[in-house]
C-alpha cells in the first residue's frame, strides 16, 4: 500500500513544472555537458537519484521535490557526472581526489547510498552535496572535468 502511495505522488509531482532556478541552472549545465536529466524514479529502488555513466543518464525522483531535497540530490549526481567525465566515459568513473572533509551530518545519506556505488565516489558526492557553496563547487567541477 505504501509503495502505491509513493508511486502515485511521484506521478502527480512529475506533472508539475520545476520552478527552482538553482535546480534548473544545474540541470542546464549538465545537459550542456551531454548528460540527460530525467525527472523520474531511478531504476534502483530506494534511491532519490542515480546516474548511469554508460548512457550519461541522471534520474531525479520527483518525490525529492516534495521532500525539499531536489537540489542536493541533483548536486550529488552532478558530482558523479564530473567523476564520469574524469573517467573518460565508456562507463568508467573516477574519483576527483577532492580534499574537502565530509561533514558528520552527511553520514546518514552516505550510508543510505553506500551499497549502490563505490565508497570513495560516494564520499566525494556527499561531501560536495553537504557544503554550503555546493552549487558553485559542483558547477566548477563540471567546468573543470566536463569541458572539452
Ligand atoms: Zn551516489
């Protein structure tokens, strides 16, 4: 029953326009870097966002707008996008070697996603996601690694 409710609310939200200018700006930058951003539940059950490095497709669950976490979820996947660019495509994904320290409060998120990707990739994504200047940071990373 709970699953049905989640699906139907995702469907309703998917019909609504996405107004957040920060979300739109980052989505646009990702599209400029040849990533597709789908506002749809990720193929992996239980995640709000996902990235497939082979197809350069990013999923953002419409539910994350309802929860008020759409921007950090997109920032998280955008870090994986930069890692994908650094890995030179073909499904390779490489850590960026960030020296930022992860924040303690990021840990619950990190554990949540821990079984989906490799830990070093996740540490970077959650570290950037939880910084106050996360949008500037990730925008810079995309420029650095995804600009040809
Ligand atoms: Zn991740």
